[in-house]
C-alpha cells in the first residue's frame, strides 16, 4: 500500500477532488461538484470560507470511501488563474473573490494597459480578466477590502494557506496578475503601484512545500495528520499539462475546457517573440525558459455563434462530424454574435487553435506530440476535426480529470516520493481526415489574414 495523495481542481464551473494511490499511480476516488458561488450585487463571486468547507467535505468523504486507515501524505491545489482575496491578520478574507470572467474592471484594465511599459517583461497583456485590473477596481469601488488586507492570495492557493497558516502565491498564478516579471521572476514594483496592489506573499514554484496541515476539519476527521504536507500547485491548465509533460517536455497540450488553452514549453524562448495570440508564463515546474499559453474562450464563442447546446451535444456524441468542411469559416470576434451552423462554429474555434499552436512554435516551443485534454476532448468527433484542421495526429489520455490528477502528481513530487502516472498516455490516437485537411489548408491562409487584421 503506497502513499495517498490528494489533488484539488478549483475550476470556473466545477470543483474536483482526486485521491491517488502513490504505489500504483492511479486515481482511487474522484468527485465533482459545482463550484460554489454567491453574489455581490454585481455578479457571481466566490466566498472563500464556503469554498474551503466544500473542499474539506469532499476530501473527508473521499478519504472515508477509500478506507485505507492512513492519513493523506500530501495535498496540492490547482485551479483558476486570476481570482483572489485579501486576508487580514488572522488570515480571514476581507471580501469575496471576483471571478476572472467578470469584466467590471474594463475601464481600469484600459488605463493600466495604456500606461504599461512592462508588457514584454510580464509576458501577458492587461485586460479585465487580470488580477491587476481587479485590484484597481477594488481600490476605487471597495477600498476597505484592500485597506483591511495584510496580504493577498489567489483563491486557488487559499485552501493551502488556510491549512498551513502560511500565505504564498504559486508562481504560475503570480504570472496571471500581469504584474510578474519573467526576467527577474519577481513582481514588478511600477505595475503593482499603478494597480494599487495590496501586499503580496512569497512566490513558490509548483512542488514546493508550503507547510503541514495544522488544524481544522481534515485533522479532526483523521484524513490529515501533523505530517500531511501541503504542496504548492498553480494554474489549472499548466498543472494538467504537467502530467503530459512528465513523459517528455517536448509534448504540447490542447486543453479543451470552458476555455481552450494551448500549452507548450519553450526552453530557449525569448520574450520579444510573443504573439498577440499568446501569453508567456513560467514553466509549470519552474526553471529556465518560458511557457507558451494561448487562451481562447471556447464555450463563450460557441454561444456567440448562436449554437443550440442540445444540437451541439448530439453532434459531438457522433463518432465523426457529418458532412465535409464548411465553405465559409468566420473569424471569431470577441463580444459579437454571429449565427452559423454547428460545424462551422467548431471549425472557426479549431482554426483559432491552429493559429495559437503556430504562434507557440514561432516563439520557440518544441514541436512534439500533441495531446488533447479536458471535457470537450471526450468527443472523438471534435478531436478528429481539430486533428484535420491542425494537419497532424492528436493523442488523448484516459484520465478524465487531468488537473486534479496533476495536482496530486505535484503533491507527490513535493514529498520526494513521486509516483509514475499509470494512465494510458496515448489512450486514443486520432488521425486527421486527409481530404478535410487539404480543404482546410486551402482556406487557412485567407482566414489567418482576416484574423491578423482583427488583431491589429
């Protein structure tokens, strides 16, 4: 019987907890619930203590179901990149976490972007989703939340902070503030001042030891003891990619969740080579080089195309999409509604994915095997379409919740007793449809020119 590791995925839509056997490298227990939200009168927000209670209840329930008679060896959290909360001297939240998809800080983002001289250094653009914009909004509209805060933490790191009493920020989450230097690997003072940022905690790379579980529901239940380590995790998409990259750093990931995120690492990447289609970050396990992240709002774009959810689900349940390539494939425009058919909508999203992969390659990402992950990747029809648009084979994996599993893997690495994932890393190999690929290649250059004109 091996160590028991716990991985947590605090997602935009769902909250997931996995318990993994360290001897066999397989998931013993997994549960998913809706991410708890409340409202602050403007939109949905996260109540951090309520989130923590949900997580602890899930962990205890899973630990009892596994019935090993041994406490969890280590825990790590992964999840949302930009959301966070201020904490007072007792580490109690001073407000709610505003979600990344809330655009209330649109004006503040525009102001920060206009005066930003550090965009290349930070590797990421300032927009309303970034933590920096939310800080400035809070300074203007809810100043007491930051005035009473002695430190700010990411909502994804909050459970680890609550369990250990040690405030910190995972490095891949620090990058998502848009105020973190990829040159010095430290926060940029000028940007913090412009955003009115609160005090920030030490930054830790994924796999670093934060502390041990000191008290609370996990200790009271027996699920954790004084030796249970809490390990730094990070941003959900890179943490999911960590599982794939454990078998080779040259692997690339096409993560298909609420957002589509392309992830690849560029060991010799240069900050000046960043495309508007990419954000740069630190490699998920730290170290030299850059991580290339292309983010596309997949689910929202499908909705903007006027696609009926039931009709789309029915189509994606098929082994392959019916018909052939669409005659006209539009460029997805942010915030606008364009009513087209289901296949054309999926093709437009896939063309955008191809553009992000090309941008990563130009930035120095190694051109290794491509793996599709995430909820949408369970549709073979969609993966086949994307393989045809990309013009290459796409692999899938048989682990359903890769982010939670990846967090458990990082937890094991933090103990020095890392397990080897026993999932089938090439669970399915999906080949492109050659006839489709030829047609898509014929249409792509014109489509890309249209995209470039929009980006300019």
